[in-house]
C-alpha cells in the first residue's frame, strides 16, 4: 500500500466518521439526548472528538444556514463532498 492508498484509507475513515456523526445527530432528534455513560453517549463523544477539528474551521468560514427555527450545518456537507471528490481523484 503506497502513500495514495494510505491517504485514500484515511479519507474513507473520515467519510465513515462523518456519516456516523450525521446518524448520531439524528438519533438525538429522534430518540432524545443520550444518557450519560451510555454506549451512544460514548460513541458520540468519540466521533465528535475526531470530526469536530475537521468541521470547526469550515464552520467558521461558512456559518450554519438559518431557516426559520432550524439551522443547516453547511460545513458538514462541504467537508463530506470535499472528501468524496478527493477520494474520486485518488
């Protein structure tokens, strides 16, 4: 496995973690907040700890889009599509 293979694997892992973050965000909306110490709480903490350093700089440049009483995190979509595009070039 060369350098491009390692970069592709790292991007694939980031892509899966971003998908996991989206699912965990929706689980809060659908099932309510996780109980402290539960499996969902621990998994959420780990996924957020890994993905937030990637999303935070983009979020500072592109703030969430406000639509009525909700907001859409455009940074998530931008990072996700950037990872998909980068992986397609590798």
